C-alpha cells in the first residue's frame, strides 16, 4: 500500500496500550490522528502518577511476560531500557510459603507442559494432587482459540471445567483458583472456562519459558508511556487529555463524521475506540447514536472487577525473599499480590526503609473500607508471609480504589464482546476485551488489537503500510499433532451426529 496521499483524519478514543499503539502507527503513516483521553494524562489505569508529597504511585503493578513479543519489539524501537532482569516469584497462603517458580528459560527445555510441572517448586502440594491436572491436557488441546472453541467453552465456569476433568480439590484450591484470582481477577465460579484455558495456556502452559516475567523499573507511565507519547507527538499526532467522549456524529451513509466531547466536535474520517469495558459503557450511556445499535447495547451485559492498589512505606529494611509474590486463602474470593519495590523500582533502590506494593483483585469487600482499616490489614497479611513485617512501622501509605477497573471474563460473556469491525463502516474497536484470533492476553493483547485496528483503518482507506504484528509463538509439534487429530475426530463426530450435544 502507498503512503497516505491526502489528509485523512482519524480520532482514537482512549490512551492506553491499544490507543497509543493505533495512534503511533497511523501517525507514522501520515494520517492526521487525534488521540482523546478522558483522564488527565495518557496511559489510563496503567500510567501511574505522583502523590502530593512527590512519591510515585500507580493503579497496580503490571508484569511483562515472556510471550509479550510485540511490546518487547516496541521497547526496542523506542530505544529505552525500562525493565528489570527476569525475576523469580513466590506464592503464599496463610500457612506460609507454598510455591517458588524458577526462571524457566534457564533450565533444560522439556516438551510442554512437563517443564511447568517438574521445575516449579511446590512446598506442600502432594504429587498425587499435581498429577490430577493431567486430564486437563485434553481441554487445552481442544481449545484452539477459534470462535467455535470460545463458544463451546465460554458458557462453562472454570470451576466446572476443573471438576469435570478430575482436578483434585486441593490442587484447585491451592493452585488453579489463586492463578485465576490474579490472572482473570475473579474466583473460578465467576470465570469463563474459555478465558481460563486461553489465559493459562498463553501465560504458563504453551512453552516452558512463558511464565518468566520482567517488571517496569518505575511506573509504566514514566518509563514507557512518556517517551512513547513524545515520539507520537513528534510524528504529528495530537494527544488531548480531559476529553470525555459523549457521542458520535453519523451521516446518512452509515459513516461517523465526528466525535463529540461535550461541547467540542472532532471531525473524523475514521474512529478507533480503545477503551476498557467500563469506559465503553460510560460512553454508551451518553451516546444516542451508539444506543441505536444492538452490538453496542449488548456491551451493557459485560462487567468489570474492583481492584484495590496499596503502597506502604516502612521504617526499616525487611528481607523479602522474592520481588514478586502472589497470595491466596486470606479472604474468600479475593486474590492479592505484593512486590518489593526496593528491588524492582530505581526510585526506591536506596530507600532507607522498605517500600511494598500490595494489590487486591476482586476486592469488592475492601473498596468501602477507610484507609485506617485497610493499611493495618495489609500489614497483617504481609506479616503472615514475611514475619519481619510485624515489628515494622508504616511511615507513609497510599490507597487507590479502582472500582470496575479490569475486564471480567464471566461465563457467557464472549457473545457480547465486540469484534474489531463494527456495524459502522469506519469505526473500529481495540482493547483487551475485544475479540481477536491473535491469542495474546492482557497488556500485549491491548497493544496488538490497537495495531490490528490501525491496520483496519489502512485497509479501509487503501493507503499506508500495515503494522507488522508478531504472531504468538507456534504450538510445539506434539500439541499441533494432537490438535489436528482432535479436530478431525470432532468433524467426524459432527457428520455422524450433527448438533446433537449442547456445546
């Protein structure tokens, strides 16, 4: 495709991974891009900010996993070095240390999923319980991320899936449910089996090193988004904060010609939405033009999950064995993580005391508590994992409540999630809740769908070079073979008994 030969105006709504990705690529292609962010700075929930006392805080810590190939490629293009080295992680329960993970890429490569099972150091979980996970391999092979597979597994809860495949109660309680609480942010009975298999496969089971993770050495806003936005603005795009979209202007040809932000109208030849579920629902509630469309009204059936992000400054140095830690069993249906920021963030490396971030997911019951109730509770939980916290004194703290902050992949939600193409000719969708066949999750998925939406704009106008999107690493040979055999068996079964079983 050629470079853009005339002024084409693209309005992108939402300045997170998806919106910045779409804006970056389209502005480099010569499009006139205006990026609208409802908040006061680009980056949305991921970005982070400074408190009144000048301390850095953020809406939860975000890891960057080994399969984030497109984000790592972007970081190389930007010429920045925002990440730690690969880090090991631990898992705690009220009984103490439960699991330690190695850096998988440093160990001899075994066929998936053997390395995950053999190299992970379980402190208490008996072998018989771990072996009860083996029948789940069939579900992993059967779920190939196709539309058909999503529709087959999406109505089943994760808890039902694990029960049907014979996973032991203890393995579910001490391993799988904790993974769901910090991976999909909800307990198993509230998670779609399709999303569960997709998430577990992408982050843990597809290839041995997939669970390896690096962390940003400061807030993502400071270390990544700031230099990225500078590059975007240099290429000619406008990045406008405090612009809350309230409606679209639609002509008689089913095309959007403008984006309305209260009293302002931004003229547009194409529009990309790059907001989360909660942001989309807010736009929908104000927008008569979107409310006329079934697909957008159906977004109202989707939900999001409450998160609580806390940051505590202690008066002394405390030895925390691993920089990143996941915890379970402290509250029913709530998972939490804690991070040693002295080890992870440049800003706190030489701090005289200890700085810890503790983030709670599916934190419905904590959001209404006062800070004076939350901070001692967090310290008590930390002391359960690392006893030295008992004697330490909290000298400063930050509590950030994030109601409806992260996507809820609830059973049956897939049918309401939007594809990138909409019923408007020139409106495209992106974000971590948008349907894509790429196979990625979380921040990587948001960024990839932003690039996919940019490519749809380029295809729509027939001008510009599409963004190169790195595919998810191919399945290992034995998984590919098993999937081929399984698909053939399914097709034969369908020809004999078409539409016989409820999916």
